[in-house]
């Protein structure tokens, strides 16, 4: 798990970003729903999603889970159709 100092540094980094680069934190219900469908989220990433939502670290985007369930379901559906199910 991230140390409290590391968590504070991450939060300050996200808060310093322009609003256009930040994403809303996930709700506990959204995280539970995602985990029920796709498996457990690692503890540090779960903290990040719940507390910070998403943003950029250098050129890397750390994104929220809000669009993932729909994308994953669509992907699974397309695979099933491809396999003739």
C-alpha cells in the first residue's frame, strides 16, 4: 500500500492539474460493481480511483473505471459473436 506521504504527493499532483486533465473519483458503488463483474482491483489502484479519479503523470494517463464496464461488455459481446455464440 502507498505510504501516507506518497498518497499526499499523488493527491497534490492531481489537484495541481488543470480541470480538463482530471477525472472524477469513482464512487464505492462503481468500484464494487466493477469488481463484481471483472475481479478485484489492486489496493493502491483502488485507492487512487476512489480518491483521485484519474489524471496524468508525465505523458501517461491514469484513467477512471467509469467507461470500462461498458467497453468490456461490448468487447465480450463482440468476441461471442465472432465465435458464433
